[in-house]
C-alpha cells in the first residue's frame, strides 16, 4: 500500500550575527511562526532555543545574538 503524502513544512533562512562578531548563515526557522504583527521577531526566540540546544550538547555557553536578518534569496 502506498504511503500518504505528508505535509511539507516550509522554512525561512536567517543569517545570525553574534556579539563576538561571528556569523552563522542559513539558520532554518519554521515559516508558520513568522508574520503577523511581530514580523520576523519570533525567529529570534526559535534561533535562541536552537543555540541553547547546541550549547548544551557542546558544553559551551550560548553566544549572545546581536542581529538576525533573512538570508538573501538565491
């Protein structure tokens, strides 16, 4: 029997610049948390949660975010 197609989740890519000057590109944020009155601000919370998870696994403290902007469309 064929599998039923699953719903595809759309993502928006963001570039993140940290207080120490380092940059991470193409951080994925679910599109359904963006928009509305807050615009892209909810992306900060999603990325901060991702950073906390990464920091927990690596044993290093999470970096402070300075700027978040959408990645350039290619």
